[in-house]
């Protein structure tokens, strides 16, 4: 007769054998991939990544294992790519092989798998082509886009003037201004800076990005199944965009009731018209259905307004930290534009220092240092390593933006990175803030124009100061993972006179 003790021993033995077998297969698969730190069963490289900080740990690993290495977020392997040359190969040289979106469980959970950011293949191509064409139809890349941007910046200028030089944290109003430029194109709407409902949505958006960059967001990306059931701050993010989605759905219903197919007003109208066309043509496997519209709008809002507002905020802090930058920019603005009219887009080529400073703000602020994960669309041998179809790949943008082979002083703010010896603006191939290739930011021309007009007009109208001595002002990010989060700082907007003085 078999005793309970024998059964227990047998079960333990079988379980041990299965664990050893599973880990053996895991190590065999790992041997084919790029090198990296040895992962533990289930935990992967969590201990190395957690205690050293995610971003610093990955940068440190790249120094040890080279520009292409493997880490395990939990039990899921990810190939990390660092340095401009290797990232360029992923984005451009082998772009089609790395075109799919990789797994980012936390962002996918709080957004939707139907967003353009997380869609792949045919549906992604259809959505991207539609958005590119629609944005162009409503002014992107054309002079006509300048007017709504100038109008919104005028609202900002008046808002800052009404402060009467009182110290002020502009983070939310910058988000509101950036969102309004998008809202005009996407849904023919503008929100007042005192609109409590919209301000709450913007605050929720900021909080969601902060959670995503926190240890809670990182833990969810490593152990999504387990973290879905555990309590913690991350759970708040799961419903944080509900009010945003409700507002977008309300706007869609209004558009449906007032739609004139012969005269589309915005992207929502264009999408609704496309839905009707697809229904008439009975197109199979189409992304042009109502279920895709809210995720698409939310995706475009979050991608545009967050990055722009954070870049602007970092830029204001940098200009306060280094007041000599302000002096040089004031001189260039006064010389090229004067005080009687506002800067225009065509003057960007005549203002090389402003152009260089804005590019360096984007490089130095490094808003999304880890970029977005990609996935291989087919089996590929990359730099001597075999990557199977569906392998998660993380091109770390920060390692290109701070590549010492591309930038003379990568850890310092240095506008000369984008100027030649003659004082002319020069491009940098490693400036990958918008990504590159077929999956690069679709609205980058609009962002460039918005940043140029924002900094040019704000500096034409104001001198920027804070209550903290510039030498004591710490502009280091308070969190650095998915997003670099700027420190909170109250800024004094001191109006300039017609002679350019405060």
C-alpha cells in the first residue's frame, strides 16, 4: 500500500522535474539570444532592475554586455538596443523587420489594444495612412496650421500676464494649451484654462504617466497577470481615463447628429465618413468602426499633449537655470522680429540660435527616454544574434540622444550640439526624439512648429525667473522610466517692455 508520504514525495519530485525541465528549455532558448544578465525563474532580472533603478540599470548593462543585450521582465525576454548606430539599424536599415509594436502591458491595459500605438499589420497601416492624410488636410505641414497655434499661444500670453508676476506652476495650463491645438483638429473644440472638467482630465493624464513611470507601473510590466489582482497605486490607473473616454464618446455622438459628409469639420467627421464608406463596400477586417474611434482619439491626445507640454515645461526650467540662454535668445528675437509683431514660422530659418536651443531642449529633456517597444515581424539575424518572430525589442532613445560618439557633451545642456562653427543651425542624425522610419511620430512637423512659436513668443513677451537662485535650481527629473517627469517649480513671468527690458 502506497503511503501519503510516498505520494507527496512523488508529487514533489515530478514538480521539481517539471521546473528543472522548463528552466532548462528557457536557458536553451536564451543561449540563442543576445547576452545579458542571468535571469531567475519567474522573477527574471527583476532584482537587478529594481534595486538599481530601471533606466540606470539598463544603461549600466549596456556598458557590460554591449549595444544589443537581453533582459527578462519577469519571464518575458526583451532585447534592448542602445546607441545611435544600433538603433538606426532597428528603425531604418531593418525597419520592416522591427515594425510591429512590442508588449507594454501597463499602457496597453490603461489604454486599449485598438489604439494606433498597439495595433499592428494591415489595421495599423490603414489607421496611420488615414491619420497622416487627415492631419495634412487640416493643415499639418502647411502655413494654415500656424494660425490656430498662434491663437492658442495668445491665450497663454494673456494668462501669464494676468498673473502679475506672481510665482506660478504652469504644468496644467501648458497641457491645456497643447491639448487645445489637438482638440481643434480632432474634434473642433477648445477648452478654457478654467474648465474644471477638462483640467481634471488633464491632471488624471499626468497622474497616469507618473504611475506608469513609478515602481508600480514597472512591476505591472514585469508581472502583468499577478499585478492585475494585487492592490496598489497601479490599479487606480486602470480607470483613470474613464472620464476622458466618456467625453470623447459624447463628442462623437454630437458629431453623428450634425455630420455633413460634404463638409467634414475635423478628424471625427472624417472617421465617421470613412465608416460609412467601409460599410457600403463591406470591407472585411477594417479598423474603421466606432470601436476604434475613441481609442484612436485618446491615443492621439496622449501622445501629443503630454510630450509637448513636458518639453515646454523642461524648456522653461532650462531657460531659468541658464539665464545667459535667455539673453542670447532675446537678442536674436529683437534683431529678427522686433517687438511690434509676433514671430512667424518662416523666420525659423533666420533664427539659428532659437532653433538650436529648442532642439537641445528636446534632446536634453529626453521626455520618453525608453522609447516604445517594438516586436519583430519575422525571424531575423540581427548583429549576429537570432531573433525569432514576435521578439520584444526595446530601442532606448535616450542612448541615442546621449550617445558620446554623436554629441560632444551628452550629459550637459549645450546648444552648440546643433550649430556649426559659422553659427548656422546643423542637423544631427542621432536626434531621434520623434523616432525614425515608418513608425515615427506622425505629427512631428506640427510639434516642431508649435515649439518654435511657443518659445519665440513667450521669450519675446517675458523674462523668466524663479524664486530659487539659478545655481540652486535642480532641473533633474523627479522620475525617470517610461517618461522623464520634470520637477515642480513656480515660475515668474516678467513682461518685457517695448525696449526688451523687464
